[in-house]
């Protein structure tokens, strides 16, 4: 499996000969991304789905399937037909099998309304992208994408998420709004098991 971090929460995943893009939001650079079998959106916030960018991606990748959570479906009306999936569902994009976990965005503050949030589990646990939530799972996870900066999280929760999920590799994501992502990545690594946390170089395909 190869993973390319394209900024913030956006990952380009190459698995079983299939290229899938997750969460192309306003802090990510997806220009020129090609040969996509699918585009996955975890939830409706702009840092996870830039509708204009998705429109351009679908035009450049006409065979790609757009897959979204229920709340995002209303935001992408007018784009080519999308597939709405919910936790508990499984589907395939090319050679990649994907399972939907999660359900709700992590709470920001008591009365602030939440939204639906899909976590996407690739294959037999090769990669889990949780969106904006620390989605628990009893499955064995090889590579875990871990949010490290957001209004809804504190770093100790990210550390606990890595510890409880026990992945082989944890890759930090969701750092597009911080001015010092290396600080947060370094702290996550310092408090996690040796060698688990691996920061990806933006725009560089990395074997994981």
C-alpha cells in the first residue's frame, strides 16, 4: 500500500491496484490527481470536502465514484451522482474493499450541533481514516490516520487513540490549521510506542 498526504486530512491511497482519494478539503492540494477509482468524504466540513475541487476531480476522473456520508449528500447536489454510505456498510472501489465505521463527528462543545461522520476502513484493516472522530474498533489496524489538531480534540486524546488502536504505524493528519505541525507530531511520537508514529512528507507517495 502507498499513501500520499496531500494536506490536512486528505490522503491518496493506492491499494490492490486501486487509487482512492479521501477528504479533498480546502487545505489540501489535489490538482492533477488522476486515475482515481473513488473519492471518499468523511463529513461535510469544508476542510474535508471542497465542492469545487471535487467537481474538478470528477471531471478529470470520469470513472471515479463519489462516496459520502448522509449529511454531505445535500452539499454535493449538482455534482455527478454520488453514493451515500452509512456505518455498517461495505463496498468496493476497484480492487479495494472498504467498510464504513463511525457515525457522528466528535463533539466540539455541548450545544454545538454535530454532523454525520464516516470512518473508512480499507481492506482487512490496512488503513483506517477516522475523519473527525476517534472512532473505536476492535479490528486489527495496520496503518491508523490520527488527527492531531482541531477544535474538538486535545493531544492526549490522540495519544490514547494510538495506544488503544495499537496500529503498526500511526500517520498524523488534520494539521492544516496549525502553524507548527512538527510540534504536535513530535509530541504524539514522544508519548506513543517507539517507532509507531510516522510523519508523511506532503505530496510524496510513501509505502506503508
